[in-house]
């Protein structure tokens, strides 16, 4: 019972802050709301017996990635260029239709699922989420994926450097 | 390694369907943000929400099948998200330095 109460609190926090992220106009406030959402999701990861993923979520996501966001928001300034009226406003109803359709589809898929024990209390788990288990899986079963992530990060770093160089060259080195 | 339900003892906890429902709701909220926002910074924040909702489902299935695979997948998703944020923010800064409007609807032409 206790776990379900924790889940309800974390889920409420995640959904409320997600609504804030997609409705508030100020990017700074949206980024802070995203931090709250990410921390709530870290609590959900803890409930799912994944302490290592929860730790990485706090350190890398709520720490590094959102700080990068806040840095860029501070760099661009507090006053974004004023946008005129949305020329595509009449198409927003299509977005809502897509969301409602997908929501109904997901609800039906979940309600008609025949996965055993999907609505019941979960099974006991062995040691699957500790740093030891994750590290063993990374260097044995998923070693190719592990090397591929390093390649992805390298390509992203090179891409960021090239983008910055182009921007500086575009302003003739100012 | 085939996923097997090793233990058949249940504990009082949160059922898998609750996690999947939370994941779906967060995904739809993020998708709504991506479809309706115009500021590219807010767009990227909404994409982060979508990636995180997928992680909830992955880790939930990892707990359901009692294997680490889903958690490994979630960690790889986080790496991809970090790379995506770096490139996305680099593009936003490049657009800003060219003194163009920060509006994804206005940035509709590709030209080298």
C-alpha cells in the first residue's frame, strides 16, 4: 500500500509539472518545471527497483542536461523575440484530435491486454537495478550497444563544434 | 537470456499497468507540447518529456520480466537524449546568432 501512495504522489507531481512545461510561456519557468518532472520520474524509477537509473536520472538529466538548457536560456536573454499571432492556429484542432485519438487507442490497448498479472501486484525481483548488475550487463551482453553510445556522443560533440564554428564564421569571426 | 518470471511470489506494489498509464499520459502531454509550441527551446523541453515517458515504460517492463534489459535500454535512451539536446541547443544558438526569429514555423527553408 505504501508503494502505491508514493507512486500516486510521484505521478501527480510528474503530470502536474508536465502540464506546466507545455503551458507556461517563460522558457526559464518551463525548464524549472521540467526539473520537478524529472525528479518525480526518478522517484518512479526507485519504485521500479532501478536505483542506478534513478541516480543517473538525477545526476545526468536533472543535473547536466537541464543546466545546459538553463545556460542557453540565460545566454539568449530573458526576452525572446515577440511572436505575432500564430499563422497555424487553425490547425491546432488537428493536434488535439491526434492526442485524443492516441489516448483512446492507448487506453483500449491497456484495457484489453492479456499480459498475465498486468493489473495485479508485481512479482518479486532479483538484483536487476544495482550498479553491479547494470555494469555486468553492459560489459557482457550489451558491449556493442555500450561502444555505440560512445560513438553517438563523439558524433554529437563534433556536430556541436561544427555548428559553433559555422555560426562564428557566419558573423565573420565576431 | 530469455525473459522469464523467475520468482512467483508477488509483493504488494504498483501494478505494471499503472506505470504504463503514467508513461502514456506523459507521452501525450509531451506530444501536445511538440505539436503546439513555437519556441524551439520549449519544443526541446517537450521532447525531453516524451523520452522520459518512454523510459518509465522500459524500466517498468524491466521490473515485470525481472531482467536488466529495459534499464540498459533506458540508459542508452538517456545518452541519445543528451546528444539530441546538445545538437538542438547548438542549432538554436546558431539561429539566434544569425538574428532570425526563434519560431519553428518561420524556419521552414533549408539552404546551405
